[in-house]
C-alpha cells in the first residue's frame, strides 16, 4: 500500500496511468462495451461502477488542456430514447477535480475508433447505458 493512492486503483492500473504520456487516452467502458475486440490493452474492473473509478483516477490523472476537449462521452444513437442520467454524475466528478474541463460527445462508431487508438480500455461493471468515457491525459502543472 502507498499513501495518497486511492485504494480502488489496482497496481496494474496505477502502472498504466504512469506509463501514459501527454495526449494519451484512457477509456472507461461500461459492462456492455466490446473492449477486447477494439484494443489489445484491456484492464478488467468487473465489480466496479465507473463513477467510483472515475473519481479515483482523477485524483492522479491530469487532463489535457492543450486539447479542445479533455473528456468525451459516447453520444446516444439517433432514435434511441435513452437519457443517460449517469452523465450528470460524471460531470460533477470531473468538475470536482478539474473545473475547467470540457466534454465532447462522440458518435458511437467514432468513439469505438478512438478506443482503438487509446492507450488502454478499462472495462468495468457499469450497467448504465452510454456510460462510456474517454479521458485525455495532460501534463502536471507546477
């Protein structure tokens, strides 16, 4: 154990966060996400919802303010009546850690394509529809 590292974060995930460089992206994926078919680097967090994991990760991960948007959510597919209420929880958690972070909304297949290029996909046990999030890593500001 180490001080100040959220206990929810596994050694594997902390290592991956440390290996990420400026501009690298991390996907937090819901339980329905096809992570293994999109990327060879997948970490499983099956018993964990995204809000708790997002909060823990943002304790350590600076967001990229050189990018237009630091965070992306998967947009609702046209014609789908789903209203992703979990997005408000995500927005609160993101603002808690970075008040100036902005969010983009990616079409489903564009989101999948970004996932292919991401540094890692973390597949969680999150059951909320459209619960997927991309975080773009920034730099430590002195």
